[in-house]
C-alpha cells in the first residue's frame, strides 16, 4: 500500500489498535552498534506550531533520558521550501488534509509548516541532545515530500542516512519523535528495508491519527518487522 494512501485505508478497513504487549520485545539495552533516531521534534509539530501533534511536547523529556543511553544519536528535521508540493496553499481550492495526485503518487496536503530557516522549523528548545552527531534535513526538494529519514516519497532519492549508519557499523535503530503514524513509521519501515533491525519506542512518540492512520501504521510496521517497545525497556535494561 502506498504511504500516502494508508491513512484512508485504515478507516476503510476498520483497523483497530493492537495491544502494545503484542509488540513488546523485552528489555533492550542499546549496544555500541545501535543508534537513536529522533524524528522531527520541531516547533511546527508541537502545540502552538503550524501542524501541532497532540501531546507532542510530552516526548521531549522521554527522548532526553533515552539519549543518554546511546553512543550514536541522529536527529531529523522537516525542512520545506516556501510553496512546497505538500502544502495545501500550493493548490488553489485545496484545503489541508485533502489529497492531490503527484508524479510519485497520492500526496496528503498539509498546512504550511517547517519552512526552512523559520522558528517554526527549529528543534524544540527543551530538546537536549549534546551527543547527537548528525542532523538529516528532509523534504527540502520543493516538488517531493519526504516522511522518511532514509528516502523521499519518490522511493528513488535517498538522504544518505543508510550509508552513514552502515559506515559507522550501526546494525540497529531505535526510532522516536513525531509523528508516529507518518515520519516515525516511514523512517522505521525504511530502516528495515535498508537492512537494519528497527524498534519504535512508543512512549517517545505521538501520533496525528487521521482516519485510522495510527492503527494502520502499526499494522504496516509490524508486517515489516518493526518492533514496538517502551522507553522503560531501554532505560531499565
């Protein structure tokens, strides 16, 4: 199923959220060959931003605690141009959360958000990641969206993250951030496609959940071999 259509399919097929216990993988102390990926914890996705995720700020203290357990930390930022192809304002008569057809498939249209160089696109001020080694900026190509930290929506243009992680000897990634059902989910699934073991730390994420998109995302992640855990599985290991 194409990434841009799953949120509608989730509602159509009446998907229901599965119990976290079904996904729990037990305690997992991160090894030296593991990386924490912190996805899009930016002002635009926090209350008061242009595309707020309910409870978005709640992930910040959890991620700050998790970061201390990892030798390798990667941060991502949505980094859109003005008039980006994912913005509803780029299409006369279109409204946010409607869709349009682009060359690479169906595109969900969003409010203008995370525009390059604006405070809206900045990382949340309370995010403390002093050991982060890399910031990946995505969605900067005006005509192509990019939910995933690994590749853009055309499934052709890579960000270079997979190559970086492999060059560093990373085998496992733990994904956190915003939003669970979009950028977090697609980052985790593309990590699996690139050959990494992938965990999503559920309580270090928050979802948009449009039309059943959260349940659909968990279903897809599970099918791809992504494991669902909690921060306590890492911090108490």
